[in-house]
C-alpha cells in the first residue's frame, strides 16, 4: 500500500516491488490503542525509511504526520490519523494545510469528517483553515455551509469566503457578503477589486477603489493599487490611470517594484508607450516579466525596431529570457518576415537551452513558416517531442502559403492520425491548401467534415476559403449555393474571394454583385475598385473603367501604391512602380531592357489586360516594365554574385504579367527568385513557380 514509506522506486516488472523489500502498512482503524506494530515490508537499513515507523512506535504521531505532509504523502498521513486517540489542533491544521496546498477536496472532507466524529471541538483557527480549504478547492457550497454554521467569525472568515466567490466569478454573492462585513481591511477591498478586474468588469472595480479611498479605515497597499491600475488598463482610460499614479505618489507607494510594473503596464495598454518606457527605465529591479511586457508593447504598437532594440538590451543585461519573451520576439520576426533575425534568436535559444515542450518551440515553427523557410520549419517541428496544435497548424498553413499543398494535406492527415483534434484555424490552413491547388473535391470533403465529423461550427473564414476554392475553379453555381445556405452574413473576405475568382474567369455579372457588397461593407478599400476595373479593362469596357475611376475620385479613394523591397547586405532597398529615385536606377533600367529583349526571344508576351488605361499596347508594355517587383528583382540580380537566391517582398498581390515575367527571368538568369506578396510565397526556379500559376 504505502510505496512512499519504503522510499522505493517501482521496478520495471509488473509487480510494484520485488520480494526483498519490506513495506510498512498501517491498519485503518480508529480504535487501535496497542503500541503501533508495523508490518515488515520495509528496508530497515535506511535511516530515512525507518523514521516514520519509529515515530509512530513512540506515538509521536504529530511529527510523523508533519513529515508525511511535507513529502506530499497525504493518503498515508490520513491513515496515521486514525491511529491517534485524541488528535491535537496542530495535527488537524497540518493535514488541512496539506489539502489546501495540493487542492485535495476529498481528503479535506475526510479530515473535516474526522473532526466531527472525534469529539474534537475546533476553534476559530481550525474552522478558518477548513473554510479556506473548501474555498480554494472551489467547493463554495461547502464553504458557505461551514461559514453559516460557525459559532463565531472574524475578519479572516469573511475575507476567505469573499475571495473564494470573487475568484470564481460569483461577484454578486461576493459583493453581498462584502456589504454585510462588520469591518474591512486591505485584503477585503483587494479581493473584490481584483475579482471585478479578473472577470472583465473594470468600471465596477474602479468605483470600488474610489469607495475605498473615501473610507476612513482603509489604506491601499501595493496589491490594491496594482488591481486598480489593471482596471484602468482594461477600460482603457489613461486619465483614470494618471489619477491613480498621482495617488501612488501622494501615499508613498512609489518605491515598490510591483506598483512600478503595474504602472508601466497601465500606460502601455492605455496607448502611452513613451510614459510606459519612462516608468520602465526608472525601475531598479526589473524581472523578466517586466522586460517581456515592455518588449511586447513595442511590438503590439508596431514599433518593431524599438522592440528588437530592447530585446538586445535584455540580452546584455544578463537576465535570461523566458519562453514568453522568445515567443513574442519570434512572432514579431514572423509578422515582419525577418528570417535573419529569427535565426539569430533561434541560435541564442539553442546556446542557452530552451524547453522543447514549451510554446517557444511552436513559435519557432510559426516564424520559419511565415518566412517561407519550410525546411527549417519542418526540422524544428520534428525535433519537438510533442508538437502542440499551434505547431501543426503553423506547418500546415506554411506549406499552403508556400505552394506545397500536397505537404499541407499530408501533415493534416498526420495530425488527425496523431489523435490531436484540429480546430477551426487548422481547417483554414488545409482549405487554403486545397484552394491554391485547385483540389475542389477534397476541399469540399474537408469543409463538410468540419461540422459532420468533428462537430465544429463553420466560421466566416471557412466559408471564405471554400468560396475562394470554388470561385478559382470557376464553379460559381456551387459557390452561390453555399452562400445562399450560410448561417451568417457573408463578410468582406468571402466577397473578395468571389470577386477574385470572377477576375480569373471574367464573370462580369457575379463580379458586379460581389463588388456592390464590398462597396457597402468597406467603401474606402481601393482593392475592390481596382479589381472590378481590371475585370472591365480585360473585357475592353473602358467606359466602365472610367466610371470606376470617377467614383474613386468622388469618394476620395486612393489606390494603394505597389511597393516592393529587398535586403542586400542588411540594407533594405524599397521600390515604387516607375521608381527612378534609387542610386542605381540607370543600371536597373538598362538591365531590365536587356532582359526584356531576351525574354521576348524566349517567347514572353506581356499581359497588358490589367493596365487600366485605354492606350496603345506598346505604352502598356512600357508601363508594365516598371512594376516595383521587377525593379526589386533586377536590382537583386545586379547586386549579388551569380547563383545567389533573390528574395523580394511586395505589399500587394503580384500581377499576372510580373508573375509570368519573373518565371522567364528565373530561367534566363539561372536564379532562384522568391517573391512574398500579400497572399503567399512564390518560389520561381527554371521558369516555373511553386504556385503552379494558381494563386
């Protein structure tokens, strides 16, 4: 029975111990009055393993129980309890405290029952311990019952029950008790204020804090102040936060690091990041939580450079980052597609060591996937002992975005076989893979399985993905059928997917319907006007193109300029369409001219369908020649040694002409060219693209 008493480890065989071991067994009887006689299952030559039996033989049960509770062997401690004729208050206190520590409700109830049957009359201290045990084990009905039965209560009794209700979100019950309290202390106020904050009722928390300040008998401490600052941050209300800051200065609480950390957090969440940094810089003992919070504030505010700079300061400080720090920095690298920096962070993590089971490992998979390095993403994934759903989903979505739909689908099937349940985000990844590969039947199977097989609800993202798949494939009747049966109103992403499919297949009627819906949802988005104008231009309907342009002018809608950039020797070079501001513009244009002639010799024909001007074809070709991604690719080629891969980023979807042109360029120059547009990665090599011309 009591493995721990022998202080032994189980053998590798099916039996728990081999026959040479001797184990103590305590008979379960409260009537035992004879000297304690242990059975001999026990290794008697080890001092540690004989201590508890020795104490029991000497009837020093209090000490034996204390030792067992310290070793978290509560079950065996309870068995000894039944050997004691008249347990003392200290024995009960030790046992109850052990139940509280390990949140063991059933064992705590056994102790309470023993108290009732033993004839022991508990005092206020033991009753409060029992009250705390029930409250911390989330058994508030038992806690309330005991509270009601208590012959007397002190401030601690009230605080325990109020805190229990507040933590469970039963704020009405907590407030009712709070209002009935004969007296209150800092703990009472803090329990209620923090309860309101924890359960998203910050305004009530702040009102209670104001009441506390008006109370003559109450004075705030660092925990109360921290809760009030958290409430101001949750609203968020900078004015109230500053009022609390003033109160802190007046009451002398400005010397506490907990308060400084809460202040910095409040300013950051209220949008005053400069003030947050000012508070951060004044702190003397900054722990890793404080550092991580400040770094994350910069990233959340879009100030990535300052976030990365502060992370570098952290590394120089000698304080070791934790998994939250790594995860935040890696996610920032992913959002900025900054693979080089992500690799350096990965290298540092490897040098100092990190938990492969932590979500920092998942963040690594996500970072490499978002940066288009699926080889590294897969390697990290395979090195993770137990990949979580986030890792699986990142890998699946990464393969989908990087033009490897077969791998995305393969990993989705492996996920299912692993026993891990996919969630709605995982399905977005696999549906996207089907959409980019034109796998209509498989995509429809996955779409229907979401509800029928996995019991999940279709989300707006699922509908957008399946409409994208059907529209790209030209199956507009099926797309309209699904839209008509939707349980929710179609969102902008669905209509944009439908409009994109109409552009591919020249479906004017449905394009107009989709565009009208988008004009209602987001009339300020230039992409809708441009796509519809492209469809009209392809059809030669120049009068309709002119109307679109006039509508844009009347509504003040400005087309977002195409922007491409490339990093060469750590310097980022940015190009706009027709850009001649770059120092090497002359060399770039000369190189593009040579390439253009060579491409035409190889059979390249410029696609002028989407040039939104009714001009001669020669002029259209010239307009296409200076698209930003072509300028960036040309600059990359002339600035790097032969054979060096080129990696270009673009803020918009790459156009059909540029996509075709870069395929030719990759073959002529014998270069691998990677273009990350607003939708996905395109890997060009030897005249082919990973998207298979389906993007």
